[in-house]
C-alpha cells in the first residue's frame, strides 16, 4: 500500500471555497474527498484501486458437510411458543 501524503493549500479564493463546499454538500462527500477527487481528475490520474487479500485463504475452501447443514436446519426452526 502506498503512503498517503498530506498537503496544506493556501490562497483559495472565497468563490472557489464556496464552490468546493457546495459540491461536497451536493455529492454528500467530505470537502477533503471532493478535493482529492478533483485533483486526481485534474492531473489525469486514475484513482488507485485498493485490493484486499485478507480473505484470500477462504476462497474456494467450502466443503459439503451434512452435519453442519443439519445444525443450520435446527437453527432455522421457529418455536411458535416464543411468538405468542
């Protein structure tokens, strides 16, 4: 994973400030997200796709287990007495 950088930007005009805040409000995003998205688009870079590998060991590991299936069936039974 790449380290994230932090910037301080000075000299933003009131007009640009209002426009950015309005865009953030309209899109339901944080001001920071709108700024990062705008900068990314302005320099012609595609947003980075984050690929997680924490569940890779589970992929393709399912095994049929009749005993486990029976256990699940027991949990799905509804006791009518509990719903009176």
